[in-house]
């Protein structure tokens, strides 16, 4: 009996130490809410590197605002063997030309937790279907405060974007086609939002409208349909560790009573 009590006492001490370590882990986990942007058109990148060409617009200011204080950009290569699509290429050139900012491509099948490590914002222009492992990597990327920007247009089915958004816990969705042809959005078509600071003329061509739901619309057509929206994704609490901790605390308490 004495040996059993001694063993129980040692076990209780080990559990007590484990509780301390788990508590410390829970207190030091630095998960941050991530942000998802969705545009129904990829042509918003068309003139960001050519201010003297095309209609005057402030799209470059928008993309600079989206990056914020970030310094590392990753762009999914969704082009062909001949090179990335025009939207991806425009983004790469734009961010590479900002002092202190680096931009890299990630090829299909290479979206992993490792490839997204240290990245501030990940762009997918006209995305294709994502694998389960890629979705998992993007979810972790958002959990640690990353920013995901998805750009659809008529070359990609809305379902491709929407399935990913659902998997990531976002309420945003790409819905119906909007007016075709180049448009310059002004006035009330541009939201009063920090991401639109310095933007009074926004170029948009053709694509889909975006249902912002729990998110925030940033640019709108003449009928008030959101064309670009964003949403901050809530970070899940470390529920598994919490349950383990509670169970161990209960066991430890019972041991003390014994």
C-alpha cells in the first residue's frame, strides 16, 4: 500500500509538472487572426506598373495598403510553361520594385506550411483547385496572421474560389457576373476603409461580384454590388490543449484529496 501511495505521489508530481508546461504553452501561443481578400476580377492589376498607360487610377495605392508593414510576398504561379499569367506577373514586378519588399512564386503543388513560412501575403490569381494539404497549409498560414488574396475572373469557375473559402471558414463568396468593360470606380463606389486610403479612382474591368456577408466590401459597381471584399478570420482557440489541461487539473485535484 505504501508503495502504491509513493507511485501515486510521483505520478501526481509528474502531472503537476505537465500542467505547468501546458499552461505555459497556452499562454505563449501567439496565434493571430488572418485576413482574406477576394476580388471578382484579376484585371485590377493591369495598370499597377504603368501609371502613364491606361486610365488614371489609384490601384497601386490599394495594393500597397494591402501589404501594410509586410515585407514578403508570395504569388501562386497559375500560368503555363511559358510563364505566369499577366496578373501574377504584374504583382511580382510591383512588389519587387518596393524597397525592402521581396516577391517569389509558388508553383502548383508546392503550397506547404514551409513555403508559406515567413510570408506576409499570398496571392492566387485565377486559382485552380487546391488539394487538401494545400488547404491545410493555407489555414495554418491564416491562423498565424497571414493574408490571403484570391482573384477570380471569367476564366475560372466561381466554385473553385468558393470551395476554398468555405474550407477556410470564410463567409465571403464569388457570385454573379457584373457589367463587362473597363470601369473607373469613384465616390461612394469606394469604401471609406484604411485599405482604400489614397484611392479615389479604382480601375476594374469585368468579372464577378462578391458577397461580403460577414466581411467588408471595398469597391462597388453602380448597383452597389461589392466587387472586392475582405474578412478577418477568427483564430480557433487551442481547444484540444485546453481540454487536456482541464482533465489533468481534475486528476491532480482528486489526487490531492486522496
